[in-house]
C-alpha cells in the first residue's frame, strides 16, 4: 500500500511533505503540527479536526460540474442542491457549511422536527428546504409555518396518509386568509430500481418510503380535488447511499423521468423539479483493487442531465430543475479524527522477557536452540519445528507437566522465531508466510472509541482510510491491528491480509505516534454511540486567513465526566455529595489527606473519559 493509498482516497486534499502528512491548501500545515498545537493547550485525547475549505471545495465542485453538464447539453432547467442534515447536524459543521456555500443558494434537507428547526433557522430565505421522512400533523404544520415565514420549502409526501394531513393542515392554516400560503409539495416515488451495496434498501419496491404508481395516481386526483395541484412541483427518489455503480442510478433516472413527464402531460402544470436524492459515492479505499466507485462526478452529472433532457424531449415536456441531496459526497472529507497510540501489545515478546531456568523442559531448550541458530536456508524447517513444539508444550501444560514459566518461555520463543523467520524470508510471497504474519501482528492501542467515532465500521464494516501523521519517510513494517479503548472486543480494526495496514515500530515510552482516520465527516458523528460512556471527541475548526495561515477556532471540548452522567439523568448533585461524604467521613484519613483526595477527585471529575497518554501524565507531574 503505497503512501497509505493517499492517491486513491485523498482527492488531493492532503500531501506528504518529507515525513509528514500536510493539508494541501494555503500554507500547507502538517496535521501533526496542528495536533501538537492543540495538545499543548491541554487537550490530550482524540481530536476531531474540521476543514471548512474542503466543504467549500465539494460544494463548488458539485455546482460547477452540473453547470458544465448543463452548458454542454444546453439544458434549460436549473441545478439546485440541499444538504441532508441527517448526515451531520453538529453546529460547528452546519455553521461552516452555510458560511462557505453562500454563493450557491444552497439549502438544507430535514427528516425530523428537530432537523426542520435547524433548517428553518440556518437556511437563508429563498434557498431551498426539503422535508422528507415520516411526518405527523405537527411536522406538516411546521412546514406551513416555514412557508408563511417566507421559506422556499418543499414537503415530500411519503404516503397517502401524509397527503390527507397536508389537506387538513392547509384547510386550518389558509381558510379565510387573504393570501393562502402553503409549502410546495413533492412526491417520493417508489421505484422498482434499487441501488446496490449496504445502503441499497432505500430504493426498490420493498423500500420503506414512497408511493407506488397506483398511489401516485390517487395522490394526483386528491391534489386536484382539493385545489393543491398548483403546489405539486417535485418528484423525489433516493435509491441508497454510497452508490458504487452508476448503472442503477441511470435506471432509476429513466423511471423517475418518465413518471415526471407523464404527470406533467396529465395536467400537473406546476411540476418542475426532479430530486434525485443522495447516493454520490465517496472513495474510502486505501487499496487499488478494492475501489468503491466506478464513476466520476462528471459522468454522474452528464448522465443525469442527458437522461432528463432525452425523456423531456421525447415526451414533449419542459426540462425539469435538477435537485440533489448529496450528503456523504459533501461532508465526508471535511473532518479527520486524530488519535494518539497509547501502547503496542506484542512488545512483551522480547528476549528480555524470557525466564529460562537452570533446567528447562527439553522442548523449551530445543526452541531456544532453534531461535539462536535460525538461518535463511533453514528458516522454513525451523519454523515448522517451532510450531510443532508449541502444540506439544501447550498440551503438556494442560496436563500439568510444565508450569506457567515454561509456558511463557514457549510463547516468547515461538513468537520470536516467527518474527525472525518472516524477516529472513521476506522476499518470498507465500501464503504460509502471510498467514504467519497475521499471528504476530502488532496491536496498537489507540485513544479513541470505534463505537463513538467510526460507528459504520462497527455496524457495517465500512472502511475508513487510516495513516500515521509522521515518519512517512520510513517504510512501516508492523502488520497492524488497531484496538480502541472500549472494553469491547468489537472495538478492533483487525489486520486484513488481503488489504493490509502496516504501521511503524515505535517505543511509546519515549515517542509519540498519532493515527489519523480520514473521511469521517459523513454520518459518523451523530450515529456515534456512547459505549462505555466515551463521548464525542474534542473538536476544532481549522480555518485559513488571508495570508494563508491556519487558525484553530471554535474548540468544543469532549464532555466531562459529570456532564456525561447528567445526560443519562443521574442526579449528579447527589453523586457529588456522596463522593465528598465518603471522603470527609472516612476514619482512616487525616485532614490533609482528605483535602488532597478531594482536590484530585474534583480535578478528575472535570475531565473527559478518554485516557491520557503516558507523555500527558508525565507532563502533569
Ligand atoms: N436524501 C435522502 C432522502 C436520504 O435518505 C439520504 C440518505 O440516506 C440522502 C439524501 C443522503 O444520501 P448520501 O449521503 O448518500 O448523499
């Protein structure tokens, strides 16, 4: 894996300069210098770095690419886009997003009442808001309130029941008013086309959302009957996130385009937009033969514009405005999680750890000889002997013939023999050797929670690019597994022989080593779980000033222990009193010791749950 696959997933957002990974923008600061700058202020756990310039890049690329496609085909409809809030609702993200997208009339999509309130307060009047997902009367009423405020809002009907509620709410809000105002109406259609991959369930007949053709005709009749046909302006579909293949999208576009044209010819005169949802894929792969996407944004935009034009021409209708709700594509690259390595777990297998006795069991003696006389020519033979001896020695232990020290010597010696043999045979590319490499992977204990920061890895095995922040001029040689700090064996990114990750050999007692997890900006933050009560990490926004220098802004620290407990509705006042009482009333403690313990306790309670690196503890002393 050359450069940790940066040329595959990096999209030129980062570059390697001498031995560090740097931001490929303005003054090109290294991620490690930014990390150190923040850590020097006392923030030692995992850090989430946000880069608004990367949001700006994605949004401008999206709009410019569709603009080019429109020009190429002389397409008459407009291109519009909204950001689906479900992908990231965090305030530092949303504020940056709205800030960098001011020139694009960019809006927000909401799928719940709380998201709708974000959309109603953060979208400039006139920029589009779309509202999807299941809605009750209250939510539909909120859409009417937004429309009456002057928002350009479209409420998408997901089922006929929702349309009935819209009719009722319209009656309540507009009967007797001089100028009736209602939101625009969209209909989500249930296509028979569906996407592929782990998020494909959003499309197809079995999907949770959308109207069938029969329901669509019924909806059309209802809208006409209740004088709402003039509000019907959008056809909506979404066939699934992370569409790696363009083919299902093309199929869905043909289906949706024909539905649009048919409804228009039937008399839905106000109909003027096709909303193709999200689905634009992100390249997460670090390995050439595992790429996740088979198309470019240019191909995607050209296909959408061409197909909509083709159908409109053939059916003699106006070319519709094209709407997208791309979330992953816009947000994924904007954030990087940086986490310190705390420990390496196979370090205990060193020769120093051996506890050889005056008289050892013969097989242990033999292992020791094998280790000392291992050579390139006989490496394979000795390796097989060592593995064989280990099986026998473990059986002897189970039967009570050898003791714990003998067993420990066995483990160490076999591990050392495997390592030495791999080093001697490294130019051989045999399957057996690769399998052995798996056995001696280094386990990197990293100060983060996979459940909190990479939930799609935990739940869906979605890969995120990983690389160290420095030492990039040195070839990493340790086959690496990554352990997070939760007490859960699922919190492990295991070594994969087919798509291996190699990291550097380091001594955590004397050196710092940081890993960065890239493309974490979409979905991960809000889906993150507080397993073991590890919460959202400390986050910062990295901006660049006019001279190109970076600034570290809007730091939000990870929640402290008492706030976490407060969130779970513990009575933290009572907990505080209980802890204090137990110290103050203890008969074994003197006055000074009580004072000291209380001081320490309150210091710890004011900090977050993440661990401190050994260096951090040293610095505090
Ligand atoms: N629009 C709708 C209706 C969705 O359900 C989703 C995601 O599930 C999106 C847009 C965003 O999709 P993506 O993040 O793949 O662009």
